[in-house]
């Protein structure tokens, strides 16, 4: 990022731009680079496959869950206690 910003500053200096224009170009360049970096990292995280540790954690959650399957609910069977 610093290298890209240095190129923008050099280009502005060679172009003869004022200090305000140079600063504006640097800020715009930095915002574009950061937005692209954020989008890239977000896409990488969103597309990543679950790791073995994630699968193990999910299996442990299912084992310790209090959810019961529909057929196993206590109120679903009508039995006599006699």
C-alpha cells in the first residue's frame, strides 16, 4: 500500500499538481486500496470450506444440544401409566 501511495505522490509531483490535489489523490488511492483489500478478505472468508476443527466443533454442539427429534418428544407418545 505504501508503495502504491508513493507512486501516486511521485506521479502527482511529476505532473506538477498542487499539494491539495496530491493529498486528494493519495486519500482516494488509500480508500480504494483498503476497500479492495476488505472485499478480497471477505470473499476469501465467505468462500472458505470448513476446517476439521470447525466440523468437530459443530458435531460437539449437536451432541450437547437439547433439541430432540420429532419422534422422540416426550408428549408425542400416548401411553397409559396403569
